[in-house]
């Protein structure tokens, strides 16, 4: 009898453990948008029921899809496509805000970020995967149509582009979308969430058990992560030459364009990871710092601060002093120690 009771309590304890284990599993949605795989994981608890967590995940997906539909450069129905075709369009409040903030970042980055490089991105074949090296005359004539000062946005969201100018918010849209999702989740009372929009990671709060999130930085030479960074609430965004590129005549051309030359950005950097508070800023900065190259990125960080960064070359990993202690190298990392960048 005694043994039966013990068995009963043992089974009951295991069942309880299983139930509480499943209760700590997040509600997760994985979907494709903006040409990439995205996932949103929301933990319930502290007044947020399982059903609410489910509704949050659905709302997150709606936010991304709505923004993607408005900003697409290839969908003839999108506002940005129509503006790029010379039509006068009025953007939604959130797209207009993204555009205004992007223009400020273009200026702050000294033009390393430039939302008007789209004609060049297209000429190099990155929008169609029909890659080519355009002749210099074509690059020169397209350069004459670029420059973020050729874009203005009215208080009512009216977008005006100078003749022949086209915009592409692909360098900032995912980071911005991750912030919109985070705001929505915290308004709904969610305390713990992980948003991964194609490698643009944004976290809300800490993990449900109070520990830090561990975010992997993909190895630019393929195969798993080069390192893992531990963060509380914030954003981790990577831009790199290994994401989309092609080779011609033994040279590698990547999808990030240096707006000053019209050529794909070229430096010893394989990728730049920016860690900070805002997904938008990290996304804008990772693209801009990649264009600036290793020395330019260091100068920019020393002069502006407000964020941390991890730089990967083919032989070493560098991290700014505020984040370096939280960076753990994996077997795929170039080098065997983190080189600390000091102020
Ligand atoms: P990301 O992956 O966030 O670094 O963004 C790269 C994407 O932004 C590219 O695929 C282009 O669509 C666009 N892009 C390329 N170069 C630039 C640039 N210098 N400034 C702004 N957008 C760019
Ligand atoms: Mg970016």
C-alpha cells in the first residue's frame, strides 16, 4: 500500500513537472516575410494568458506583413514601388516615421547609409539575382540620381522623390519592425519575448527564468555561429558581405553598396554586429558601419557611442569594451580570443 502511494506521488510529481514545463514553452510563430524567415516567441505568465500570447504572436505577424506590403520595392501595389515609379504617395504613420528616422540616420552616418542607393542595388542585379558588373558609365549616371537629400517627407506622410530617385528601406525595415512588435507586446503586458526577423534579433525583458538571452552571430565562413553574445533587453543586428554576394573575375561583390562609389562596399570586414537598445538603430548602423569599414567603424563608435559592436574579419573577432565580456567564441570563430576595442 505504502509503495503504491509512493508510486502515485511520483507519477503525480512527474505530471506536474511536465505541465509546468509545457507552460514555460513560448507561443511561437515562424513565417516568411521581407524575403527571409522570421520567428516571434512570446512567453505567457504575469497576467498574460496562453490565449493572449497566441493573439500577440498573430498580431506581430500582421505588423510585419503590413509594413512589408507597404515598403516592397518589387510589388507593383506597394506605396514605395509607386513612389519609385514617380507617383505621389502618402505613407502610413509608421512607414512615414521609419522614413523620417532613416533620413536622419543617413545624415548622421555621413551618407554611408543612403536609402536612395536602390537603382544601384538593382543595376548590380541584387533584386533579381541576375548579377552583373555594370559599366562605369551606367554607375556614374545612376549615382547622379542618388542622394538622400533628394527625398522629403511631409508632416502628413507625403513622400516626395526628385526625378528618377528611388528608395529602398531594406536596410532598416526589419529592425524597425522588431521595435514595433516589441512596443505592441509590452503594451499588452508581455514580459518576455524573442523576435528574430531574419537574423535581426530583438528581445523584450529577460528570459522567463530571469537569465540573459544568448544570441548567436552566424559564422561568415559558413557552418553555425562564430560567437554567442549574452544580452538582457535589446537588439542584436548583423550586416555582412557573406549574406548575399556574387563572384565575377575572381572578385566578390556583396549586396551592400558604398553610396560614394556606387560599388559594393569592400573592406577587411566580413560582418558587423551592432548591439544596442533599438532594433531600428542597430539595423541602420550595422549597414552603415559595414560601408565605413574597420577603421571607419571604430572612429564612428568612438565619436558617437550609444551602442556596442562586434567586428569579424577573416582572422579575428573584435568587440567594443562594453560588450566584449559578454561575447563567447565558438569553434567556428576566426582566432581564439576576443580583441577588445577601447574608447
Ligand atoms: P542590411 O542587410 O540591413 O545591411 O541591408 C542591406 C540592404 O539594404 C541591401 O540588400 C540593399 O537593399 C540595401 N542597401 C545596400 N546598401 C545600402 C546602403 N549603403 N544604404 C542603405 N541601404 C542599402
Ligand atoms: Mg541594416
